[in-house]
């Protein structure tokens, strides 16, 4: 596996491990992981970002985000091999990498913190509910939608068919020719259980203009146990209401990086 180590030559006991979401590689969309790693290293924390098997420049076959536990452990081992003074590791992950990091963390006492950006809890039913709640309502209330209707530019039949499909999926009905999402069943429950088993600090970074983040928010609101868990003092939440999934504007990414560094300094 190929990795890049950002070493500020500090003697800090804590380091950051960046696990990328798929399909991505260690640079990230619009080089977000490069910019994150450099900024965190400039603040004094060593950072390792790597391509797990089958992604980017690493060898092997990609078998799914929930099968990268050995890859994460190898990265933690390598980080400590190169920097023996590092005793605490914080994992930063986006999307399915955030969920994979949460699955991994309870089994490795070296992991003391998790920074989880827009965690992936996708299910067909959950996606449909999020689409209905966060996409269709916003679209119907937008001026652009009604301008398209008046100009005759909207494919009414196609839109109605899409809406009906999402309504059925949200109700849990089976659809003909539907393609199941890999590893989807129980992701929210598995994530809740993993975070419950993990005793470290957790930073949740949630975008406001992102279906993945919206589905995570809906899943946590629907679970009393999840709500109670996230109410613990070790959980911190940072919302970027205007941001998209990958923090594609400089101001969004800068805010995300700044919050990550301040959170690392808080404990």
C-alpha cells in the first residue's frame, strides 16, 4: 500500500491517520486530503494518508469499505514504526471511510479519536426517505422548478415515476429490477453499536447540502439510542449548512480543517 507521511518533526504523542472514501485516493477530491494533511502537520501533528488495497496506487483488489480493517491496522502499525513517539492515533474519514474507521476503532486501543465527515449509512429505504425529505421538497419550493414547469421544460412523466419509486422505497416496498446496495442492511445500527463500543473522542462533520449527511442525520434522529449516544460529552458536532459532500469550496474546506485542528487541541 502506498502512503504519504507528513512529519512536522515534532515530538507529539498524537498523530492523524487519513482514511479515504471510495472511489478516491490519498489526494482526495480537489486535493482536500493533501490540504488537510499539510495544515494539520503545520499545526504540529504528524499525518499519514494512504491508499488501501485496490485504490489509487496501491496493489490488490478492492473488496468494499467494510473489508479494510486489516489495511487500517497496517497503516497504524506503519505510522508507529516510522514515528515511535506516537502513542495515540486519530482517524479522519469521509463518507464510507468514516464508517469503516468507526467499525475499526473499538478493536484498537491506540485509536483515541475519530473525525467522521458525512458518515455512510446508506440503505435503499433510508436513501429514498432522505431524497423525499431533502430533495423533492427543496425542489418544489424553488423558483427554478416552477420556471421549468411554465416553460414546458420538465419531463412530468419521468418526474412522477421517480417520485413514485422513491415513495415505494421509503415505505419499504420491493421494486422490480431494483439493485440492492452492497452491505446496506443495518449500516446505521452497526455504526451506532461501533461508536457505543468506542470510548474515545468523536468529531462529527456534517454538510448541509449532501444526501449522505442528510441520511445520517435522519438515521440518528430515528434511533433513541443513537440520540442518547451522540448526547455524550465526548461527541462534538460541526455543521456546515451550505457545504456539499466533499467541501469543494475553499471556505468550506478551510472551516473543516480549522475545526479539525481546534478539536485535536481540545483534548
